[in-house]
C-alpha cells in the first residue's frame, strides 16, 4: 500500500509537470495573479530562499512555493493544489520541520504574515500565520501581559501552539494550545472557516494539539496572562560536579510549586564570541530556573534555598528579577539558521538509576558530542482534564528529555546521530512509552512515535476529525494523522 501510494505521488508530479508545459499554464498564471506575495517554481529566482527553513538539516524541493501575505493567498494556494491533485506543506520559520515537503507538493510559506493585535481588555491576542513570539512580546508587555512561549521567541506562534508548546509558564498556565480561543483555517477544500468552541467545534478541538493536520491556520486568537516579570536565570556548575547537581535536582523538583518551572542541562558551550566569556568553550551542569508567583525575589529565593545551602557556590549565577520577555536568555538558543539533529523522550522519573544513566551519557568523562542534553520538568497545569486533547498523551511522565547536536559537517552529523540513538536506547528503561508532539522532528517523528503522543481515545477522535476535514491527507507534512484507509508513507 505504501509503495503504491509513493508511486502514485511520483506519477502525479510527473503528470502535473507535463501538464504545466501543455495545458495548465493559464491556471498557473491565474494563481500568480491571485497571490499577492509571489509564486516560485524550481527555475525561478527566489525559489531556494523561499523553500529553506531555519533548520538547515532539512532539504525541501516542492513543485511550487507560495509566499503568502494574506489569507486569500493561502486560499488560492490550497485551491490550486486541490485542483491539480498536489499535496500541501506549510512553513513559517522552519524551526520544527517534521517532514520536508516533496516534489509533488505546494509549500505555503507564511513568514510574511506577521500581524499582531493585543486586546488588553480581554487579555487576548490575535496573530497572523507567520508571526513570531518576538513580534508579540513587546506589544503584550506594554500592557503587563504575556503569552506562553517556550525557550526562544524566534519560533512561529502558530506552529508552536498547534503542537502544544510548553514553556516557562507551562506548569502554571498549561500548554499553549490550551489557551487558544479561535482560529481562521483554510481547509483542504480551499475554504476559509472559523474554528472555535461554537463553530466547527470538532476542528477546534483537533487544532489544539493536532499539529497542522486539518488545514492551514491563517490567524489564531489566544489568551494572555498577567505576567510582566519573573525571578529567574541560570546556575552554572562545572561538569565535574554534575552528579551532585543532578541528584539535588531529582529531589528538589518533586516539591516545588507550579509557579516554578525549571530545566537541568548538560551543556557543551562552543568557543564562539556570542557566548559570554565566563562560560564560553566549557562544559557545564546547569539549573535553569523561572519563578512567576507573588513576591518575586523573596519567594523565588525561598524555592532556591536547597541550591544555596546544599551545594557549593556556582561558578556563574545569573538569577534575578527580569522582564518575562527576557527569558530567551535562560536557554540561549541560537537565532541564526543552523543545521542540527535532535531527539526527545519522556522520562517517568529521575530515579538513582536514571541519574546514573544520564551521567554516563553526558557527564565529565562521557565524551558526548551533543551541544546539550536537557531535562525539562513537566506537570502542574500541563496535566489537563481528560476531555481536552493533550499532545503529551495524558501520561505520567515527570520530565521531558531533549538532546541536540550540530550537523555542521557530514562527520559531525553522523556522530551526533549515533549518539542520539545511544541516548534513546540507554534511557528506554526509564521511559513510559509516550511522546511529546512538539519535540518530534525529522526521522524521530515516526508514525509509531507520533501515535504514542496521544491516548487511544484521542487518536480515534483525531482520525475521525481528519476523515472529515482532510480525507485525502493533503496536509501530510507534519506529525501526520492519516485518515481512515490511508497508510502513512515511510520516511
């Protein structure tokens, strides 16, 4: 079935390419006339720039790229794909490309759709398809409000939100998808519809954690929260002390309130000028800390007391009161495009055995080639009621493990890939079999792992939603939920 579908897709593209040369020139020219932002074929100047995402490890070669500047451009692009029997991929920033689009597809690039409107009286924001969190942060902060962004404000709001999105306020306010109020969506039929609790409720439910499986979101409305400052920063300990630091983290994280979000990270910082001189070119065991409750400094320090009293003074301490919009500094994610490989798992606990495994993988004598191995504390408000869709599978995992390495050369990429495979194998006894959608990328987003991100009940409902809104699986370059009777193609 899978091989047959692959042949059909190749034939579709070959057939479409031939038609363009003979009969579909007028249809293509009509599309060019309708799209305000521009349409690029393989031979057109600007095609390479339009198809390239932030993660340079991906290679996308669609038949067409539509640079959308308005919802009408997306309607035209999807309508053209439907008429020509082509599939559709969507990209804003290209940070989280899951399945690169192929030569039988139309890629809709929404990066020019950056409108942001903040409505302080209702504590909501409405953003267009390509807006980044960085576009929203200053406008929300002007009213003492904040959205639920993650480790970097450079990513697109819509893609991050549709996959769940778990950031520094996640334990307090939940996943980003929980805050969605409504969306405007272009369906596989090429129609622009509203999805909310009152309109197209099944589509609305599926969008909030179902990734881009059901249509192209042209705008999103979601709640903002009264957060302007947090007490946060990093404690850097030499990697030689990683065992005692991780042991403390495993105990301390069991008792902190939902106002506290944290990450433990094994970090190998490169000798680059953009890295602060005090930590540049060295390996560290790092606590990343963010407190968002009342009486910031006093209660923030109360929560940090074990770190102050039970460990020697850290080599670097950046913790203090900061604008919430400055929390990018906690993870120090790169902004410029880069080639990386990553892998994620969900840990049920940080037992002594799990901690020993992690030290063996990334401790002082491990020889790890990874830039970072993070352990993010879950729980709190992210454990949602069963009637809500949860792209973490309503699991009992307490931590999310995320490993990242560079792919700057073929040798480096091969070494990182092998090491991430070792990480997956070694931590397997400490996982519960569930996954987190937003962290599954490229070869790690297998059909089995995508399905493991949902409960069986949610999966069945997602498939039913897919059957209604995208029965031909036109939107498949994502964490794909195949409609009934459609087997997902192997990678």
